[in-house]
């Protein structure tokens, strides 16, 4: 089963997701990829996969993303490998 939380930037998606994970710990958070700069307190691989614009564009060309978008000039997207790993581990999102 997949649960997709969609909202504009700054709407509180992460806050909602953290609360859902407290109640339903069998869900797994899918870490997105982005080209934006890492912010204070963030960790690569936990909050996002911080990658270069060139690497992100190559992933687009290689069809390695489930979805992607440009937000405020930076790429954001969901890696197929994140979903494939969870599915092979028998986890839900």
C-alpha cells in the first residue's frame, strides 16, 4: 500500500508524515532527491538525497524517478530505487 501526501511547499507535509509514522510505524518514509543546498540540521540520506543538478538530470534521462518537479529553481523527485527497495523488503509507504 502507498500513502502519498501532497501539498505546496511549506504546507506542513513533513509534520503530518511524522505524526502518521508515530501512529503507523509499519509505514516507511520515502526519502526524496533534490538539487537544492542542504540546510542546517538536515542529513543527506535522511531528509533528502542532495545531488547535483547534472546527476538529477541524468536520472531523469535514465527514467530513474517515479515523479519529479522543479520548485523555486531546484529539482525534487522520488527515486524508483527507494520504492523498489521498500517493496522488495515487504514494507509499505
